[in-house]
C-alpha cells in the first residue's frame, strides 16, 4: 500500500443499493439496476455509484490518471448473510462490466455476530485494522452507512460517515436531490490529497484532521441519547428520538456576553 491509499467500507442496503422482489416503474427505470434471472428480483443502485467506481486519481493533470483501486481500497459490510453479500458483489461486477471485484473484503452479519461475542461493537472498524495490520488503520479507514447506530458508537465515531437512506419506498426521498456520492467523491479526493500530512496515529476524522483538510462542512453535532457527539455526515440523514442533529447558536445574556447554546434542528426532505 502506498501512503496515499484510503479504505472506504460500504454498507449495502439503503446505502449503495436497495433490493426489490419485483421491478419498479416510473422514473426509477433510469437507475442502474441488476435483475436476477432466477427469481426476477432487482437491485437498484444509488445515483452516482457508477461514477464513484470510475473515480480517477485526484492528482489531476499534474499526475497520471490511475484506476480507483490504486489509491482507494473498497470494502463491503452488510447486516445481510454471507451469500447475500457475495451475490451483491457479483451483481456489481456483472452490471458494471468489471473483470475483477473492486472490493478487498466482503463482510456480513457473521462478522458482526462474532465481534459482538468478543465485546466489540456493530460493524466495528477495528476488525478491519486487525485483519489488515499496518495497511488499514484508524488513520486511513472509514465506514459509510445510512444507519447512525453503526457509526456513532465509540469505536467508529471518528472513522465513519453517516448518509441519508437510499429508500425508494420513502416518499420523502428524492432521486434528484441525492448528492451522497458526489459528496463522497469530494471527501475522498480531499483525504487522498492531504493524507501525507495526516498524523499516522490519529483517527481519520479527528478534530485536528478535519481542520487540516478543511472538511468542517461535513462535521456535525448530534444528540445521541443524553450525549452530544460530533460525527461526519451528509447534510440530511435519518433522525429519530435517539439521534437528533443539534448546532451551536449564539445568544446575548443580560450582561451583553455572547455564549454558545445547543438547539435542535430538523431537516425536511423535499
């Protein structure tokens, strides 16, 4: 691995794809999709996934354009079982005409269960670091997931990126407003460009790294239970009573001194 390589680990369902037993109609026809010839089921891929797989070296005209696998390693980690995870991997290769899998590893619910038994968290990125010692570390690895609980726990809080659910059954979801992969491309390019400047012992999304890479626009505060946690995320993510975005605002006291307070904010999906 070069010191510029980055490891991006994707959840499957409602993050990069959505499984449907039957084809859907209307504007969804323009989405990249893969139909199972045996049972007629369809995997719909999130807008921008094809372009992300085709991502080139961010060095641009000053350096050679190289395939994504030479500077970004990809992984899959799903709550689905192992056969489903491998099926999605094969579907991606077939749909996008890939000679070999773009994924260095494919994990399923089996790895999650094993980790929980040994006291780890759900989709704990420490498993990846232990499986690829010295190659994938807390300084160059992060998980992309639509389920906040997979990211906001202590093991992943500074090595995760929460995204809005790709849910074609949700009337609030709008295909035309989906910028997840566009944001992710910009994020990855920025990390790879600056990776040689990042301390090797700091989590990828530590406060110092975020400041150094000018990634504050993705760094947000959420109320998780009774705690306030700072997490990297898309502008709009799934919220509930246990996961609510907050932001600092300034107020004047009677003495004219400005102080920071916390207030809840909500985002309405168009």
